[in-house]
């Protein structure tokens, strides 16, 4: 009938090199972390938080050119704190704004004036693997104000036990998806 189906091809007969240019996008692997416990950290002015325990992922790309799609969904309560993507212990500079005098370079900022709100924010970024060794990705928080600030993951900063509207907890996830190019 002139049609070639998958069952007519020998195993591994069609390799990526034989595909037309631009035929990529296949999801190769997904690594994810879910944090359901609470974390609280106070950070000084201009300081970047430590790693958020339970929200790092390690992924070993199969090709240095492949893309790593990062999706971070945080339940966070914070005053004036900013968000950064980290790769192997360093901020991903491509996931920050361009340098501009003394302004702090960040990915995004969450501002909650009262701190009573447990805010859900989702940040996405596409990175290039850059190698085939294991990569550890993680989200971090930076204090961009002139005073110390506290942030909480999965809990309200000012929650008071017994006050039902404020006494809530959440969950956060961080996911890395390797996509073939």
C-alpha cells in the first residue's frame, strides 16, 4: 500500500541524524521534587537564601545540546523577596535581567504587603544542558530590600493557630524536563 509503519522498520533503524532538521521536542525524562513540609528563613538585605530543602532536582542529560525545561511552583509567603533559578550551585545568569548599574538581577519578584497570604507562584525557564554529567537545579529566594526579610515556603508568615482563614499550609514542586533538540 506504499505506507511504512513502525512494525516494518528494524529496531533503531531511524536515528535522530536521519530525521529532518527541526524534528525535536521529544520528552526524554522528567525529574521532580515535591515539598509538603514548611520552611522559614530570614535573610539579610541583598542576601540569597540557602537551597530550599526538598526542592532540588538532579537530571543527567543524554545530549549537551538538549533543553531542560524548569517549572517551579511555590507556595510562598514573603515580603519583597525575589526568585532565582540555580544550576549546580550558581545562579543561571540567562534567567535574570540584564545588568543595569547597581540594580539586582533577578528572575521574578513576589511582593506580599501583609504577609498573611500564602501565594502560589509558578516560574518556568528553558536552559541548555551544556553537558552530559548530572546537573542539580534548585530555586532560591533573594532579599532585594534594605532590611532583613523572612520568607516561608508552604505556610503564612503571620499565620496564627486557630484563625482558620490564615492557618493554612500548602505544597510546592520543582520539575526538570529533558527535551531532545
